[in-house]
C-alpha cells in the first residue's frame, strides 16, 4: 500500500493533497475499481490508469487544491474514441468514475510560551486535539517528562523546547501558527510580543495579563516602533469575556475556547465552484 505510506508522509509534512480513488468501472478500463492515486500541487503518487484519464484527474485535483476545496468531488470519464479528451485518446471502451477527496488541512500549529500553572492546564486541554503543539519554557523542570506525562500521549503532536531565549523558537514557527504568551517573566513576555509582531504571517497572538499590564506593554511596544494597528494584533487579556475565575483550569478552558474560534476561522475552506 505505497499510496498509504505517501499519504502519511504528506500529512505529517502538512502538504495539501487530493486522494483520487477509482470507485466504479463499466466495461474495459486500464485499472480496476479501488485503484488510488495521490495528487499534490507538484507531484503524483500511484496511478489510476494513465493517459487522458489520469491527466484529467490530476488537472481536476489541482483545481480543487487551488481553491482549497473542502468537500469531495466526483468525475466520470468515457474511454472511447469519440469521448472528449484533452490529453490523448483512450479506446478501452469503458467508463470510469473517480472520487477526489481533498486532504487540505495541515494540523493547526499552536505554541505555548510558558508552561506554568495556566500553561500546563492549557496544554492538557490542547493535547487532546489534533494539532501540532509547541511547549516552550526556559525552565527545564517545567518541561520534565513526568510533569508533561498526560500531555505527551494525546492526539496532538507535541514539540518540547527548553529555550532560555524563547523568541528563537518563535522565529522558527510556520506561517499561520497561533501563539500564546504566558511566561513567568514580564520582560520575557514583552520580548516575545515584540518578536511576534515582527512576523505578520502569524495567526492569533494572545498575551496573558491584566488590563494594566497591557497598557504598559502597549507603551513599550510603541516605543519599539510598532504602530497602533500592529499592536492591536495582540489580544490581551486572553480568554472568553464573562469568565472571571482565576483558577488555572478555568482560565485554560476559557483561552482554549477562544483559540478554537480563531483556528476554525483560519481553516475555513473556500468552497468555490469548479468549471467542468
């Protein structure tokens, strides 16, 4: 099952692809029902029969990728001398139906800077979701396997970073990554906010803290040269409005819910119609 190995590799790398399956065959065709092929923007793996059949499927799959389609598509082709064909004739005499399934979603990437009481409670929640979770702290004891035992074995792919200079980790995050800043040190928080604002391609940026802390940080970030519009990219305080508890677990639930809202908006597919 080479196609399955390639699919797992592509998903691990976050590469959007389309799984093409030959679901129906009437008459003669180059491949039997069940044959599969994977199509990315630049490559293909496997085959559903070659020739016009395969090239048409590849073309349609890449059109789905181009519009970030989130729903499957079907394609029926006749393999006769008189059938329309852009990529050469196939005279097998049969008819085939293909199912094209877009597999677009890279796992959302979330980075927690600071794994103290709130950070750990939040990591426990997020680790139950299918996402890539980065945990970064300059204190090695906060990242011990024993402390993170119930975080490391959930649905999330967890990356642990012991980083005395955490903005170096922030600089390596992929575009679209969501960042939550919850460290034990306000100076570290400020440095991370500054670094995050210098990456306009990041997703949600949240900072834990009071309204007073945020007023101070806004002044500091303005002094670093950030415009008011840029500074507004940071959400502070974080969490859903109306939840006033200061218990770490309650804060974590509130922040996780707010973050999920932003993740869903960021991953919302663009389901535009395709031309036949």
